[in-house]
């Protein structure tokens, strides 16, 4: 046994030395902060200048994962407990601010990592339901621990200092309602109604009738309870099969879940059911245009471990899909991405504050670290504008209003 262990240990030391050399080249020229990397043996390497953030590597397996699986391996290593940081959001902010410059300096390494393409899976009816169940059917109790009283799982709008998260979510709903000029004469279709937050707000504050669609059984149960007694119907149905005519359509951060190949069908469906003169409001996360081609081709940790089947679009991708497959166009763009970092910060704080309750629900340490990584990375991505969030107003060309 000892004879075999010695070569293994030697290979580990060689791999660590090689990976350290690669790290030093990759992190050379780091700007906007200092990254302190603590290696498994206890030695520390420092890169950059300014306020320090520490990345402590506990296991040499970190290097193997990073060398063979790139961005996927970085996240997988964290969930496996192979590294930690004293400021996970700060670490991601520092890396994201330097990502483009690092990619330019090490184009060959980037090309090698991108040789493993993103899996192209068609998001058919059965797969779409499985993908949504994987995330949203984790259990309503879990989301109740993390979200506010409105049970809203999308970007809030903090229009005034000191706003509660619940009030900021209602402000977001008010803006969507104003974008649509909702009135009691409207029948609204909501594609992806979640736990009924917007449907309840629109019915109570605008007097309109709402039909909300979801393919999550867990969400449908709560949405019906929360909209009971209001002119709201919650239907478990894929948006692609909806029939009827609606004066307005709204969809809040649902389009990211359908996959690139379904973008055209999404707009075609809205076009098919939207009454003459109607309009739609779509809130969506966006990838900046400069990163879109690289992002859509590369494997993504969040798509693999948090939101299977998701692909965040770019604004151009949405514009092209709408023009190609429908009569719809985008007529207004309201940027709200700066508010998402604070929304995510509060979700993550609630998750940590209620972690004992999360554990009592049966979630293990790997799940905790997966969600900590997911929430921290997304907060940093919006804070550095590596991701955007917008409210779009969509209508047919030639319509009035």
C-alpha cells in the first residue's frame, strides 16, 4: 500500500506545482483588489493590489478539477468542500472584473476550456416539466425560508432607501402593471406565474382578470391558495399549448428557462394569443452582447446544477427571435439589473440566517454549498454588470399605444 501511495503523493505535488504556475500566469495583472491564495501546504500566493480576498484551497483535487473542467470544476470543487473564501461575493466580483482581460491574455487556455461544448438539449414538454420540477419543486417550505412574504423569486426594485424586500417586490409589480396600463377591462395571461405574486398584485390593485400558467405542481398549490377569492385562475399548463385571447401578457424571468431553440416559439405564442392592440411586458435576465456567443457555447455550472435547461438570452437574441417568428417588436427597455445584487444579497442572508431550518427540512451540506455558490455568484455578476435584468415592453408593429 505504501509503495502505491508514494507515487500518488508525488503526482499530487507535481500537479500542485504545475497548477500554481498556471494560476500565477492567469492571475498576473489582477486589478481592483488582492487575491490571497492559500495552498494545501499552507503557503500563500498574493496577486494584485488593494483590499484582499482569500481563497483557501484545502484539497489538491481542486487543481485537477480546475485543469480538466474549467468553470464547472471551480463550482464542483466548492460544493465538494475543497476550497473556501472569507468573502465569496467579493471573490467573484474580483474574478469577474478581471475575466475579460484574463481571457485575452490566455486565449489558448480559454479555447481549450471551451472545447467542451454546452449540451444542446431540446426543451420539449416532458423535459421542460422535469427541468422546472428539479428547481421549483424542491419544496415550498425551502423558498418560504428564503423569500419575503410576497413569495417572489425575481429581481425587486428598491426605488427608495430603506425599502423592505416585500415592498421592493411590489414596486417591481407596479412598474410592470404601469408598463401594460392594466385596468379592470384587461384579461392578463401570465406565462410562468410562480407562487402567484404578480397575479395577486394585479388583481387587487388593477382590478384585472389574470390567468397564470405554471408547470410546477408545488407552485400551483400555493398560487391558488394565495389568489383565492380573486379573479385569478392558476393553470398547470405549458405556455406553448395555451389557447384563447388576452388583452395583455406578462412574463417575469421565465424566458431564461426555455432554452435558445424555444425563443422564437415564445414570441410566436404571445403573438398568437394577444388581442389586437394588446401588449406584453417581459422581465428577463440578460447576458451582455459581448459575452453572448462565448456563453451560449460554453458549459455553465448554474445550468448544470441549479437550473437545468436554462440559457440566459442576450437582448439581440430576443430581438432577432421576435422578428423572425412573430409580428412582435421590443418598444421599450427598462434596466433594473442594479437592483438584483441587493435582492440576491437579501435572499442569501435569509438562507444563512435560517440555515438550521433548511437542515431540518432534510437538505445536506452539499446542497447548502451549492446554493451558497449560486446566490453569491449571481450577486457578484449583477454587481459587476456581468449580468443584466430588464423589463421589456413588446407589441406588434403598427399597433396603437
